[in-house]
């Protein structure tokens, strides 16, 4: 019976091996670079509370425009037969006027029973044309409840486009991802 010979393994040219090694190293370095860039981008996007921008006093000779806005919010909602599902709330105040600034005079946060939890502004904040500011109520802050709300007082010197003021609620757990918004409604009277 003839003896079967094991075919000798094909030899890969050294230049091809070096080229493949360099390509793999380039891919690894690119992945490390992109991972670092993504971390930097995420760090830049992390929430930072608004800094009070000195707002000039209203011009007494100009007609004042502004009002209070009621914004519904939810620090949690109920599901699965009454189980609380925690939510993080971002309040967004957007100056929609492309030419004139507005002042955010005060932002107050209330619970389900209508009790004020806290004032989120230390001083009036000037919003330049088309500028937006945000306030965050973290997921672990459950004081507001399912009927939480904000009252935002704003003003401007003269007529301006009214701002868009809304709350964005987001909740994430192992089995559910949920997000929704609620738009603010102008009101005539504000809480004392």
C-alpha cells in the first residue's frame, strides 16, 4: 500500500504576514482612538445646570411681555398593577424668537399635592435669540410624584415669540425603555 504523504503547509510570504499585522494594529489603534473620542463627546454632553447669566433689568419705558407657564412633569408613572416606574425629567426652555432675548425670571418645581419642592433658579437668566436652557430632575429624585409640575415665569422687553417650554421624561430599566414629553400651557395666575 502506498504511503500517503502529508502535503507540506503552504508558506505565506513574509511581506503578506507583515501587511496583515500592520492592518490589524491599525484597526486596533483606530478603535482605541474612536473610543477615546466617544468618551470625550459623552463628557461634553453630560448635564450641567444652567449658570445664571446676569439679565439686565427690564426697560421701564418698553412694554413688557411675558407670562407664567405651567408644565406637567412625572417623576414616576405607574405600570404592572400600580408598580412605580421611575423617570428622569428634563425641563427645556427654548427662546423661539430669532431676534430678541427673553429672561427666565423663575423656575419652580412642585409635587403632586401642589407643594413647592424647590426653586431651580437663583437669579433671572437671559436667553439670547434661539437659545435653550435645561433643568434636570434626576431619576432618584422621587419627591415630585406622578403629578409633579413646573411653573416657569419669563419676560421680555417688548413683543417676542413665546418660548416653547416642555418636559421630557425618560425611564429605562431591564425590560422597558420609555420617553415622552409634555408641553407647557400659559396660565394667568402663579402660585404664591
